[in-house]
C-alpha cells in the first residue's frame, strides 16, 4: 500500500508546517471536536476550547510510532488487530509521559459508532455538539487500507512534537489547536476509550474516538 506525503489539517486561525511529515495545519475554533487522505478533529473539554479539523495524507508503507514497546496490559482479545493496535498506540504514548493505560469500553465504542454513522450522512468532519460528557477525536480517510483505526490514531498522536509541555491554552503559539488531538489521547484523568468507523457512499471512512473522562481542560496539564 502507498500513502502520499502531504497532509493538510483544517483547524482555522493559524497554520504551522511540520516539514518532516509534510503536514500543514490550520486551526478553527468550534465546539464540535488508492492514496489515503486523512482528516482529523477533536472535541472541547468541559471548559470548552476549540475544535480541531485536520486533513492529511501520509507517505509510508505503514504508520510508525516513536515508541518501541506495546504494553501488554492493554490487550483485549475481543478486538480486531487494527483496533488492538490503535488501543496500544494510545497506551504507548501514555506510558511515555507516565500516564496509566486506557481500557477499551464497549459503550464508548457504541457512542462512537452512532456518530460515525452520522458523519457518513454529513460527508465531513463535524463534532457532536452533545457528546454526553465524552471527549472526542475524529479522523477521515479516502483510499484503501486495512488499518483505518491505527492510521487515524497515529495522526492524532503525531501532534506530540507540537506540544510544549504547558497548561492547555487557546491563545499563543503553540496552543490547543496545534496539539489537542494528542493531549486528549494521553490525558491524565482519561481512563477509557472506544473507537468506531463508518464509510460513506463516496468511499470516505470516518473514524471516531470517544474518551471518558474527557480531557483538554483549559489551564490544566495532560500529565
């Protein structure tokens, strides 16, 4: 499988470029949260911060992680290989900052599935305005693959180099708009995750991640 090398993140306000991965990000304030093309977004915390939209194409025969080990504690025999790897990626990055593993939650996955199905009728990434107190990351992909979940989660986690270690903020540079997918995925108080996907009539697959408790609280640190 071949992936293209460009990436475009739709987020509205400012644009930054990570040349190494060819990623361009443009933040947008909102409360919502062949050759594959990805799009990702995230939700606001209880003290709302902006939603991020991201669109990206990645060049590689497979997505890669800077981490080398897969935490065995996150293993769930009921998950597909793709879902298990997506869960493991969360926990690899969480372990790197000293945060506890996430566990899989079927109820969160069911909520994610409802929203993923909805996105196929919308045809674009739009966050749930009433996610029931759950955190939310979104991604979409056009193009064939067998690793929709792994690739989507890796895109969220690839924001790690953009995080400056400061409390979550909506102003200045960098801010939540640059790294909010990553900080939700590794948020210290988040304990559970569920993922789901759905494909629309045009072949675009939407991946939804739901988290409890939610993260990205303004003024707080993720670890």
